[in-house]
C-alpha cells in the first residue's frame, strides 16, 4: 500500500464513502497509522470510536453488544500501532510503517487472542469499554 492509497483510504473512511468490502484488517491499521502520522486534527484514541461507529452505520452495520464497534480491540490496535511506530526509525513513512506492521504478528486478524481469551474479548463488556487482557499484558 502506498502513502497515496493510505491517504485515500483514510479520507474515504472519514467521509463514510469507503465501500464496506474495502474495510479489511489491513485497512483498519492503514487508517489508524495514517491518522496517527498525518492527521493532527484527530486524536485516534478519542476520535476513532465515533468515526468507526459512524462508518459502520453508513454501510448498514449495527453497533451493538455483539456486532459493530469494539472498544477494546480499537484501543488495543491503536496501542500496538503506536508501539510499532516507536520501534521504527523516526523518518519511517506511513506506507513503510504499514508494511512493517502487516509483516508482524499484528498482520494476523487473530492477534488479540495472544492477549485475551476469546470469551473475555468477545464479551459485550469488551465491546463497550476497555477490558484488560487476561492472558498476557500488552507490550509497553
């Protein structure tokens, strides 16, 4: 994915014009990285919940206790994206950061289950609010 593709992806996500089929695991992280690195008007930890909820609704999704927005996964993903960025040279661009992240264990959709049991992570409580990992702590 190029910087230009990431910019367009993030813009389409924010405008709720991104086709649902393009909102993949890789697109989630590409958007998060772009917003962290290139969108000073956004504080992802604060703003992503509403952005994701709004996007989900725009493509016909429902944000409920068993589908749609998931607070724990969103916040964990942002923490891990920031940790990945901190491990890279300061001049690493968005596309290179995304490539590094996707080549790491974070590139696997099931990466959160390294830290959370399925029951705990998929609970309504974890969808609504941050729930601490019950298998292993997230890396600092």
